[in-house]
């Protein structure tokens, strides 16, 4: 790509993500109190299975956690991390499942920014998203490969710069993007969401700001994981229509 084209891409990128609100003051030290992520806990769960199907009444036990995040009644967030083998194994399936959600339910993949070590991953993710959201599935694959196959450090920005370049993000765009205020704002928002949802295991689904579900909660049974996710999404839709709360 020529220098002129690169400059055009940078300008378009800055214009696009410049529409996002500016971030609060960037303070890395404010992340010290957050617990570290258990990225290998996809199979560690509540020790009980799930009965029934998505179309039946909810079981009497609760293979999920309840949380309270405001303003997310119609959102489903996947909290993931590139060093997590379960995130990699389920990534394609979760993205395909997301396409089956009702049109009024918004799905968003977000890095599990639960401490300083995961901030570079998060900055890189939102830089790629700001440049071209369509590149994110390929960036996921490239970042998983860098961290898990080539054993690049998950806490290094260089790891994600290489992955971003592999999927077509110019190095100079990446270098500029990671420092832009809108990206910092999205990282700050991510940190707050992960903290309020008390994310400690990946992959986890944060469903309508009220429920957190991890494959380990259903003993690593991926089929039941998606059945429960569908049931919780259906419950949220019903509650939203009725104006109720879980």
C-alpha cells in the first residue's frame, strides 16, 4: 500500500472512531485492584449439570450468576482472552450463535480486561475494531495463533501488532490508533464492565447486563451452554417487553 493510501486510511480511521466520546483520564494505576483472569477455567464450574432444553422452564438450580449492569438490557457480551484455549475452541461457534440472536439484541465481543496484563490486548482489539470491524474475526484467529501457537507474550503490544498486520492493519495505523482517546475510552469502559460483572473465567457471556454464563457452569457441556444462553436471552426479551426486572 502506498504512503498516500496509508495516510488516507489513517484519516478515515481517525474520523470514524473520533465520533466516540472522549475517554476519562487514562490512569493505568487504577487497575491495580482488579483480580487476575483465570483463562484456563472454561471447564471449571459449579459442579452440576443442566436438565431440560431452551424451550422449557428454567431449572430450579442456577448454573449462572446474576449481576446488575445498567443500560445493557438488549446486549450480549462475550468476555474472552487470547491466551484462553477454550475461547479459541468456541470462538467460531459463539460468533455463529451470535448471528442467530434476534435483531434487537446486540452482540459484542470484548477482551476480558481484568488487570494490567490484559490492557495491551484490549487496546489492540479496539484499535482493529475502529479501523475495520469486519477484520475482527480474522484478527481473533491471528491473535490466538500468535499467543497459543507461537507462544508470543499475551501481555505485549508487539504480539497484537503482528496479528493486526497479518490481517491488513498497517503498522502506522496501529501505532496511532492505540493512543487515540476514543480507544482509551473503550478500554476504560471494558475495564468497568469486566469489574462490575466480576469476570474471572473465560469465555463468559454477559447477557442483558443481568446474567453471566461460563461453559464451566454447565460442566463444560457446550451444547447445554448454548441452550442456557438461549434461555437467558429469551428471558431477557420477555422481561424487557413486560418492563420487569430479573
